C-alpha cells in the first residue's frame, strides 16, 4: 500500500543522494512575509532534493531558493529537524528545477555507496 510505496521512495532517495559540504546562500520568506537570506551548509544533494544545515528552523511547506554556483534551485521544505546545534532542512526540488552535475558541481561531492565494500554488494553464492 501507501506505506510500502513511501518506504520505497525513501530508500531510493537515500541511495541516490550524494554527500557534500559546501556553503550556499538560501532565500525564503518567513510566514510568507519577511524575506530571509542566510548562508547554509549543503549537506547532501540528489536530482530531486537536498538537505541543508541552518542555524534557524524553516516551516514545512515553505518555498525556498538555493543559490548554487551561478544558478538557482527552487524547492519546498519537506521537513526540518534540530540536531547537534543546527537545523537540518530537507528540501524537495520543484519540477523543472531538478539538480544536475552539469548545472552545479559542489566541492567535496561524495557517493556514500562507495563506502560499501564490493564483496558486500554481491549476493552470496551458496554451494549445496
């Protein structure tokens, strides 16, 4: 059902994300009124979304702009949680504003799947 679909989407999102550490500028409006412009740490990014670290929270459902390199990505805040002195803000990019390496290449981009040893990725072969 819907829960299984949601779990599958979450799993695909985790698998497709790339870790990075880059300072970017983000812009949003608090309660849709007061414009905020802050420096955030880009924590991870994928084609359809990103996670940033901020010193303040941003409400779920808030439209937000990430200024990356010479371009911009537009999205909506899907979740915001506090951990280790920072707010971790999960953003889903809007259709037509998906991220691509050719548009913006963060420094220190790292695929966490590389940490998994090749031997663990292969299905074990049992001899009967």
